[in-house]
C-alpha cells in the first residue's frame, strides 16, 4: 500500500518544500520534481514493506522498487574498494539505452557499514501518470513476442546481437538468456539488472534461446529465425559480426516495404546572456525540410568552442564540411549500402571536418585554450534506420510513445570516469571539472579523435531531438519532453511550435548559453508483408562492425588516444574519388572481375578442354599459364569437392560430392565474401543429389568452411566424368 503521508521534496536547494507525490512541479517555486523509481538489485527487498520510508528518503513501493523522495540530494555511493562489484554496470554505460545504471546504495538499517543494497535508475517500468499504485514492470520479451510485428521481432533479435559481445567482455552475457531479466519497452530491449556469468555463454546458447521463440514467431520470418538459430547452434554463424550481417539483410528486406515520411526543423538562438551565437545548425535555422519531396534528410547541431577566438567559425566550418561529405553518401541507392561501411564513412566525414578546423588553428598559430573547436551531433535517416553521430556534449534524444531516451554519451570527464569504472555517474558529475570535454572537433588531428556513430532500427513513429547544452543542461529535456515533445506523436501540435517552445524553455529556465536544436519527426506505418524470409550467411567486412564496443580508455585526456584513422582526403579529389565509397569499390570489383573473366576465357581457349583444331591426343607444345587455385579465386570450369556433409542452397551434399563452377559474380558491395558463385552439382556414387547437373547459387562466404576444397586438376569437360577426377 502507499504511504499517504509520504511527500516529494523539491530538488531546488533554496526551496526543498514538501509536495504531494502526485505533483510534477513544486507548489512553492514551480521547480520540476523528478520521480526517480529505483530497482532494488536482488531477489526481494527484505528490509522494508510497502509504504515504509527507508534511510529517511526511499519510499518502498513493492519488494523490488523504491521511490526517491529527495531527488535533490546525492545518493550514498560505494567505497572505492567496492566499486569492483559494480564495474560491469559502469563500463557498460554506453549501452544505458538497454542497461539501467547504478544510482547509489540503500544503506543497511544499523548504519554501521557503507555496504548496502544496490539501487539502479531508469529500470524498465510502466507507471500510471497520476499514481504509483499502477507501477508495473515492462513485459518480458518472451511474453510480448507473440503480439509483435515481424519487423519488431527481428529488431529485438538485432538488439540482442549487438549487446552480446559487450556483455561477454564484462562477464554478464547470461543476462541476455534470462527471461525474467529480459524486458521490452516498446521497440527497445531492456534489462532489469545484470547477472554475472558462472561460465562463459556461447553463441550456440543464444541460438537455443532464440529457438524457444519460434512457436510465436510471425510466419514472415519464422523460417528465417529458425535458420539463424540453427546456424548459431551448429557453429555456422561463429561471430557476432556475421550474425549481425545476417539479421541486417532480413531487416533490409522488411524495411524496403516501409515508406517513411520525415520532417526536420532547426532553430538557434544567442540566448539572453551571450553577445555572439557560436552555435550552428543544418538545415539553416528556421528551415522546415520534408522528405519527400526532398531526396535526402540530414540534421546537424554544432556548439562552438573558443568564445571570441572563433567558436562560431569552427561550428560553421564543421556544418559546411560534413554536409558536403554526407550529401555524397546519400546518393548511394539504399540496396547498395552496407550499414557498417556507412557508419565508417560518417566517422570519416567527421574526421575531415575535424582536420579542417585543426589545420585552421595551426595556420593561425592558435594554441591551448585559444584553439577554436566545436561539438557535433547529427542525425541521418536512411530507410528504416536512423544514424546518429556525435562528438562532445551536444546530445541526441529519442522520443517514442513509451519514453524519452538519451542515446548519446557526453564526451566529458564524468562519463569517462564512469566508463573506466572509477565512479558512479551521479558522484562523478559532482566533481570539479566533471563537465570538461575530453574531445571536440578541431582540438587536435583526427588520429586523436573517437567519434561515436550508432544506428537504430525504426518500426514506429518517433522524434529525435538534437540539442546543444543550452537546452540539455539541468535535465530540461527530461523534465519537459512529455508535455512539449510527445504531443508531436499524438498529432496535437507541430514541429515549428515545439521548436519555438523548446527555445523559450532553454532561454527562460537555463539562459546561460546559446541554444540550438533540431527536431526530426520520423513517421512510418508497418504492414505485415506476404513473403517468406530466408537467411544466408555472409561474412561482413572486418574493418568495422555495426555496433563497435566501447574502445578501451586510459585515464588521460586527448593526448593518450593514438589510434590512426583512415581519412577522406582533404584536397579536391578526382572525378572517381568524388564518388561515394559504396560506388567506387563495386566498380573496382566489377572491373577486376571482368578482367579476370577475359583472362580465364583466354586460358580455357588454349587448354585441352577447348580443342582448336589440332589432334586432341597430342599435348600442346606450350602449357598455358595457371594460377594457384583456391576458394578465393574461383573461375568458371574449376571443380570443388567436400570431405564433410554440408548444405548449400537448401541442397544436402554427402562427403565426396563434386561441383563445377559455372560463374562467379562480383558483389555490389566492397566485400569479396559476398560474391555469388553459381555451381553445377554433378552426380557421384556418394552424392545426396538426386538431380544431376542441378544449379546452385551460393555466397562465396558459404564455401569458406572446413572440408571444402578446390581440385588442382581439371581434366573433364562435363559433369559426366567429374567423379573420375584425380584427388587434389
């Protein structure tokens, strides 16, 4: 039961008035009062009963949830020597969209020890807007699964795949196999808490867990999910990168059926206390952009650093440079885009802007605090995905009907301390200099820059807010999203009105800085398609992954980052170089494949397989040059065999089968492993084939497995006598 006498205390340290639990604003000073529901780690809360106040501040709502009635006070933390027990939570703060973070500790009753019960903030809870009595947990994934669309079901699996490796690295991956911990809040997968591994889970365990979902899987993707699960269990999918690439292809097929509508509005204002606006945005402030009819949609917010020394120059230079770079990327047809490469290209675009500003600093001999720089946050919607890239402390928020989520992590000292496992966030932000940036564009070369690029799958309407700290400081977005931004999704207001209101809030509630915002309204309606997805294993390029785990950080600032990045050239490229990466590489592959085809054709024309009029029983006087044969350079006419039972293109092949290469088609992406190989299946005594000379089409990556090899000798001109070929 609730405690009717319980009150919420105003977080304003000059007020601290007591308010009824139902109040969202202080009745004395009108300060917003946050309701911080906290998850109690452990099986039961055995130190209090519902309605009881613990530690003079925590109201017990049920056995696992308490409400902090004094949100303006710093919660009790852990002793430094005890931080190791929560290290996984701290280091996984980049994944706070899915994993609740440590709020503090509920001390024991006797007060003799600083050890206590761990409290997590922002757990996956559903609350009634007026009363805490309706508080309940978000549904388990296994429960919500049956009512989800095929797009959402695949999206949930995609999120689990991205979380797998980061959680493995921290020894908590078994959390993704626990049906009680695994919850869903709308389209987001969220965990109640982390469970530490007793043994290291394997991808096969993930496959077995996913198989349990098959009875309620939508027919469109049922075969797909079954195949992926089987591949995981059998070890044919043996890395997270391959798993993500398989899921990406399934999502891409479903995403092609969506026709999103996108609107973007930007606004910037100097603010009441500044003489110059150092912020910048794209599209230009006040512009309302719609796609369609516009071919592309892009939003950028930059917050200049350097005061009168040139912060406005840096922010505008970043906008101009990145806008030009990204416009090139958006010319690539969607079905030619590899998500991991697009993420890398976005990081490269940021690197180009960084180096232009840095070189400008160097040419003007700016040093130390006189160097100009800028933060950056940008949103690029592409089909069913949203790409978010950021550097610094300008933020991106994702607003859905279920909540408001900060999807970027500030590049400041406080966040760095948490990622290193040195402090709980609410303690770290109280330290002197906690808000100082550890990186921004223009402060040094791109070799020392670590931009963050992420992507999110969208299957419902959403609003993305990009903002400088003129608005985000003091939790203004968290305080006002529900009253000011959510009505966009319910069609109670429009983007322009909301943008003006947010600027007003920033200037009246904060007012200490310039403020710049961009609102991106994504609208889509998903309808179940009449098709059946099938999974195919394709190796993803090893250069990057779709969701790169956090890079190891050292307890220093910019000077400790030494990873070299590949940059887009600053000088004006040639006409070929001006094409986006996704177009250049397929062109190169196509040209190379064409040349190889002509070479192979010439070799075959001179070989005994193609008589030229001479007596075929007489060997040619000059042997045709040959290359070392391998699965990496397959050519028409070559023969491969298998020493183990395999399945290709749904055809089961027993050991000792023979397949002749008919054609090798280059892929449309810069990855040879995605090349399509057409094979002629030939009969043999121990082949499982009952259809001689059946044609199979497979990815090159599917042939790269133990037991498959290329025969060194090719002395047959037809399938009829391939089984008599000598051993390799």
